[in-house]
């Protein structure tokens, strides 16, 4: 909103406009953000972030030799001790020892991930508690 519009709203020059209606609301009971607006905004942001995450996952896996068409059902072969040499989309062989070192490092990161998830959940609970009190 430009400064001239703010001055006009303040002096009643834009009667009937949305800015004038908002300026006449009680600040204690007025909500500038409607629940539908917030859910649409976060829904769109969430979908964009999810698409970006899947795209990044597919690019990284393709750079390491696993095309998206080969990813379905790969987990059983990757974790199997019976499969000694797993061949990726480009013909590169993944030896059993290398695969299990990658899996072990992923498991140790899991404990750190649990702590992060716990702190996120506590943060969400505190935020919802204070937002319900402030209404």
C-alpha cells in the first residue's frame, strides 16, 4: 500500500475500499489472516517443497547411478546379504561391504534425527499452546 493510500484511509478518503474496511475494524478482534488463506498458502508452499524434495532426490540418485525407473523395489536387493554385487542403471557394481557401510552410517544418523524430531514436536506444541491462549 502506498503512503498516499494510507493517508487517504486515515482521513476517510477511500470509503468503501477494502483498506478502509480493514482500518475500521477493532484491533483486538480483527483477524487479517483468514484460516482459509493460511491453509491455502501453507498448502501451496508444502506442495512446492514436496515437489522440490522429490526432484532433488531423483537427481541425486540418478547422479549416483540409479535412475527413477530402477528405484522401485531396489531396497530389498540393497539390504539383502545374498546379493553380493548390485548393478545400478549405468552398469556400476555396488559391493556388499560398501552398501553395509552406507547403511550403518545411516543408522547412526537416525538417533540424531530422533532428537531433532522431538524438538520439532515440542516446538509445535508450545506454538499451538501460545497461539490458542492469544486468541
